[in-house]
């Protein structure tokens, strides 16, 4: 039986996972074209067999987007493939999840994020995040194959912060993943009455604000600021909110002062319960 004590000692010679590093990594495309091609590919991927057909191009596009550094993996489109019990999975059935871990790891390296790897595992994995060195794809392939839970990989091995997890497509703890999903998820009250998701409530408030104040600016930017504030919860700095809001929409961050002012204005236009929720981010 495999235990955490021997997970790092797995024989990778027996594995067949390899991340497709393509020379045509989308360098000939600008950011808008990269996003357009990625969005076009998603409807084509409805099974693991379909994913295998487009995998090289799919991964190349994500690596190019990582190197551009403006659009975080968490906010890119991802196919949802059927889940199988682990014992019924073939190697190719694991490729999408492992590729997502690879893309997240490469993103952290490309962004020069400070990743504070757990000391006992730092000698092996810390160099994955050294911005002074080229990204080590072979070592990252080993990292992606570790049979760890999301909570263990994210919260105990890499010790990723809430800000970092909010950028990830795969490497999030279960609690933070559920928290992020709750922004777009309806709930039900004690009377079984449906309660609209926070995103819908915020979008209506933004639309009404825009109607009254046509020079408000881009509603999608304001939505991204609200979304970032929600994900990062009340303890986040305005600078962190501004940075994450940019990564949500794929743009450079706006000034923290502008973001703080616009969110204060938005909260005044929200129902009190929702305004409080947005302020705390939970």
C-alpha cells in the first residue's frame, strides 16, 4: 500500500506521463488570438479520447498564456470530462488533471510567485519555483504524478496562500475551491426558497449603477473586482484585490486606490446581507 512516507519515492521509470512541450507554443499569436483559439477548442473536448487529439495544442496555448502572465489559469475555460474510479482509469485518463497541475506549476514559476515549500520536501521541489532558473519540465512531471490529495499538495507541500490558490486551475484546497465556486452557486433558505448566487446579485447592482451613471466604466472590470474581493475574503489588501481582478479578466491591474473606491461604491448599492458578504468575502 502506498503511503505518504513513500510517495516521493515512486519509480517514475514505470510511468508514461509526459507533458507535451511544443516548439509552436503559440508565440506567433497575440493574447487575444490565444484566448480565442482556447475558447474554440473547449467544445471539441467531450471525452479523454477527444482531449488526446488536441492535447499538444491545448497545452501549448496554456504555456504561452502563462508566459504572457496576464490571465490566470483559474479563469480560463476548462473541459469537464467524465470521472472514473481510479482503478478503472488508463494512463490517458489522468492526463488532463496532471496537465492542469503542470500548467499551475509553470504559472507560479512564470509569475515569480514566492512559494514556501514545506521544509522536508523543499530540497526536491523548491527549485520548481526558482525564477532565476529555467522551468524544469521533467521535475514538474514528477511533481504532477505524486498521488496526493488537493489539500495535501496545496496546503501542506506547497503551502500556497489564498491569493495564490485563487489563481490556480487545479491546486486549491477543497475548502477554497468550494468558496470560489460559491460565488456562482445558488443556495436555498430554511423555507426552501432559492437564493440567487452572489455573482447574479452583484451583476444586477453593477448594471443598475451603470444605468444611473453611464460614465462608470467597464462593468466587467467592476465585476472582476467584486469577484476578487469575494475570493480573497476581508483580510486581503486593496493591492491584492487589484492584482487578482486583473488576472481574472486578463489585464494589468488597475490602481489599488481606484479598486478600493469602486468596491466601496458597489457595496452601497447591494442588499445589506450581500454587501456584508462581499466585504468579508465569505
